[in-house]
């Protein structure tokens, strides 16, 4: 398969469905950078280690680098997304269904925001792809169980591992610094937290950027008459395209999200903010290298809860836990069903 940029542009001009798929994917990447990326720098801002605008610029840069570098080193998350469902041998229907899956993410996200239902672009993407594949097959053959089970691992690990590692890192830091002067340690953790926020931004790009790279790559394969992307190397220009769009989305801002994650859930000190960032970045690194797609927001929020639990459980706002569970409960059936219906409709229309 020719994966050059010139061939890709030619295919977009010749195939409106591919063009729509690309525009929808880039739109979701932009929104992801806008809404999810601020979670990476929330603790850094709310503990006053960085100003909002400086932190957002830093996050944009490291989101860009995370997508570009980690996809080049290890593209296992993109591979999981590309291979977790089977769109069948009819690549024209597959491309139409893929377009419907992306459109369903937009529809679901807008509807969820109207009704106040918490969402996750990562989970919406997974649900959308699965619903569209079911529309083609009509049975469980649409799902590649070996890859989809990684999604189930991600649901559990994003909460359990994030909380556990957050608690362990914060506990270790508390013990190591117990006899030290608080003012000196605050100076250290101010800069350490900036490093931690940069690492978290980098890993956000590595996780979420790869998911959408996998979708775009799948669309390219369908347009070339190939039912899968197995054995094909992701081109560098595609990594640059996705990382640039995510970086631009991140630069738009997200001060409301920063306040929600960094202030409303747990009142954090500098060493706690560093512990949360270090824990969540470590968890995301492990999951990215093993090809497990997870919600970066859920990993970060569960790590913050683990940090808060070091002092006392009452320091945690358990309403956030409820929102995370509601995201799982509503997103998979809701977005999956919309995608199924949209795919059926799109295949009739196109």
C-alpha cells in the first residue's frame, strides 16, 4: 500500500467518504487536545507551580512530542485500535461504517453535554468502532476478542492501578521528606512538578494521539482496498499531522477543566501534585507500551484520588468516581448504539 502524503491527498480528493472520515478524525483529535490535555497540567497550575498560559503552551509542545516520538518507538496502542474489530472484506462498506463511527462520537458527545452525562473521547471511539463493525456483521464475529479484551483491562487498570500507584508514590515521598524543611522541599517540588506535568502531557499525546492515528490509518487501508493495516508501517507524516492538530487543540486552553480536576476533587500541595503526575505518567507509559488503550483522564483522576487517600479518605470528592462510572455505563451502549444505527443509515445512503 502506498502510504505517501501525495497519494493520501489524491485519495481524499477522489473519495468524499475518506475526506469526511479524515476531517471528523482531525476534529475529534482537536477536541481531545482541547478538553483532555488540560488534565495533564491541572495539578501543576492549581498548586501554583506554573501560570495557566505557560502550562498550556508546555502541554501543547509535549502533547506534540508524545504523539510523534512514542508512535515512532512503539505503536501498539494504534495497532490495538486498528485491529480490535473486523469491518469485513467489503472495504467500501468498511470505510462508510468507519465514517459513521466517527460521526457517532460527535453526535454522542453533543447529546451527552446537553444532558450533563460525563464523556470520554477514548471510550466513545472504542464504542463507535465496535457499533459500526456490528452493523456490518450483525454478530460477535465483528469483535477481535484478543484485542478488545485490552479495553476491559484498561477500564480496570485506569482506576485501580492509577489509585494504587498514586497512593504508593505519595506515601513514599511523605516518608522520605518527613524530616526535611518544608520550605526547601516546596522549592524542589515546584520544579519537580513541572517536570511531572511535562511527562504527563507527553504520555497523554502518546496514548490519545495513537488511538486516532490508528483510525486514520485504517481509513487509508480501506480506501486502498485492504481490510486491515497488519504489517504496514505508520508513515511519519501521519504522526506529524495528528500531533500538530492535538498540539493546536491543547493551545486553545481549558481553564475550567484545570479547576475541576486540580481543585474541586482534592486540595493538593506541591509534593502531592508531583506524586499524582509521576504516578499517572508511569501508569500511562506501562499501558502504552503494552498496547492497552485507556482514558488518560481516568488515570489522572484516580491517581489524584490515591494521593488524597494518603492523608484521609474524606479528602476525596467521590462524586468524581461516580462520574467515571457513569461514563462507562452510558458511553459504551449509548455511543455504540448510535454508531450501529448511523452505520446502517450511511451504508444505505452511500
